[in-house]
């Protein structure tokens, strides 16, 4: 009895909006993750350059430690977070009773930190 009603609700109220929901979420989220990759790359290049100039084990270990903590460095991660900030769900917020896109922004930021942690 419930299944047909749920399927109808899904087909009428949710499925038509799936692509626009994904578009609204993916563009700024993708920009944020691209920025994570760029920040990580810049840090690795910096580490590589410093290692060439001062290639002691201690210096390399210190740079590796900095890279491993990069995800928790609010200043360095700020540009990544800013790329996700424009996230907007416009009319979708009312339709799906989402008071603010901030829940999606916060989740994206958490995922960015996790990705950064797994890379280092």
C-alpha cells in the first residue's frame, strides 16, 4: 500500500529535479576539490624545492609533517572552502525543505579535509 504511493511521490516530486540538484551541488563542490588538489600540489612542489636546497632527513621529515597536517590548516584550506561557498540550491531549498545549503557546504568541507588527510 505504501510502496505505490512512495514510488509516485518519487516520480512526481523528486526524480524531475535530480539533475538540477546534482548540477547545483557538483559545480561548486568540484571547484573546491580542484582547489584541494592545487593546494596539495603547491605544498609538494614547495617541499621538493626545499628538499633540494636542504635535503637533510630532518628537513624532509619536517616538510612531510607539515603536509600531513595540511588538511587542518585553516588558512591554507580557506581557498578550498571559499570555492564551495557559492553553493546555492535556489528553489530546491523550499521544495525539499532544506533551510540552508550550509549543511552541504559543511559536508563538502569535511570531505575535503578527509581527502587531504588520505593523500598525505
